[in-house]
C-alpha cells in the first residue's frame, strides 16, 4: 500500500467520531495485511485514551464494506450474548468507532478504506507462547467464540476472501504458479514443491465430508493465532478475540487447526533454522483441552474426531500459501527480509511432517481429553 500523506492522515482523523485532542500517534508492526496505528487522545476529565486506526488492505479485501458489515453484525451479536452472560462487552468483544456519518468504515479521497476500534487497555497479545496457560486461555477464547456464535445465521455472512480456506483451490493455484514460475524460483524449492504434491489428497477431505452432510458449516474466525486473543495483564485470562476480518462460514476443525499450526510450534512462524522447529504434543494437548472446554458441547462427535486432521490440513494449507507467495514474488504477505515467506513455508511443512510422525498420539490425546 502507498505511503500515507499528511493531508490524507488529517482527512481520515477528521472523519471519525473521536473525542478529545490527538496527542500522539504510532505505527504498529502487528499483522501481515493491514496498516495499523495507535492513536492517543487527551480528553478533559478522563486523561489519555487510546484508539486503534487501521487502513484496510483493499488488495486483499476486495469489498471492505461487506467486511465491515460482517464485523458489525458479529460484534453486535456477541455484545448481546456477553451482556446476557453477565460479562463486560467493552472488554470482551471489539467495539467499532463509527465515522462522522455513522458508518463502520471511511473511504477517503485517495481511495483507501479505514476503520477504527476502541483500544482495550491493560491487555496484551502475544506472538509466541511465553506461558503455556496463555495458549490454553486462547483455546478457551476461540472455543467460546464458537459457542457464543453457535446460533448465529451463518448463511448471512459475506465471504470476505473468496475461497480463503478452500484448500483445493489453494492447491490448484499453487500448481498453476509452479508451472508458470513467473520469477524462476521453482528450481530453488523442488523439495518443498514435491512435499506439497505428495500430500494433495488432504485438500479433498473436508469438502467431501461437507457434501455428504457429515460435518456442518459454522461461523468461524479463520485466523486463530495466539496473537488474535487479548490476555488480561492482571488475571492472565483471555478476554477478547480480535481481528475479525476473516469471520465467515467455515469448519470448526480449521479454526482449531490454525491455532495448532501456529501455537504448538516451538519456534516463530518465520524461523530460518528448522532445527529449532518442533511440534509440541504437550501444547497440542493443552490447546485441545481448552478449545473443547470453550466450545461448551457445541461440537459434534465427528468434528471432535477430526481435530487432528484440522491441524494437519491447516498447516499444510499455510505452507502452500507461503510457498505460492514466494513463487509469485511476495505479493500477499508482508515481508521484512529476503526469503521470509520461504522460511514461513518451510516451518509449516516441517510441522506437517512431525504431525505425521505423531499421528496416533494426537488422536489418542483427543480421545483422552474428550472422553
């Protein structure tokens, strides 16, 4: 995305319903997709109040108004459920700050879309599992997210990124890019390409089960990384699921699996030294306990039995996506150094291999935790 000019910045700030005087602003390096800023306002009688402002990546999200319609509908629904349960909706779900015209996002004169959220104070998001209890708490949070939205009319949600977790479509795109090889990089990653192609049957498993009526479509988050859960600084309890851009119809196993591929790894997603990357069965068991607890009985027996497959498929799919982006020239995921997407791909494929080595144990863990 293009650099934000001072004129554009001032226009955007003026078109949101902010209170007080802006006293500081800073860019946050969180996330691969959108540009995120932290604003601090001074409000008489209240002191300093922080706010999140984001520029939506319209190359990734083609229809920002539909995206924000999803966000507004889901957060409004969650707010009602949280109040019913005696919770605090100001901390337990995202709260959108409207524009001066009462809209959830602002289209500026430069053609960029912006949205803003209330900042949740005294809470932290973690990129890596620093404490095992944080990973458990994130599992409970995402499971609870599933539970609270169990009766939400899933068919009313827009598909914010078409085929986002359509593993078959991701595989087909990957195969096409390998054949086209636009930057001549395919020869450098033959082993990775072969690893993906040797496991292409994984892409058909969930679509077939859905077609047979054996698994349901649910409201899913679709980006269930540890960093998308806020942990209360005082209690160490998860309080809020954030980054709702990809909330849409999906499979509960994929939400579970995305957390596992990210959080049950012993290293960062872009770790260049693969010897440091291992799949932790201990963290897998911890997360499985938390997720099933959070779901509160909403998952079917079939969905529970397929949780390990969700972990494997989502890790495989992520590896495909990172490798595809590397072959295309790093056009989707932000990179901050050379070969970062390739390193991201290799960590995912290493985790898939380790899951295969521990497959029987993963299934035993699910059975033990559930029954």
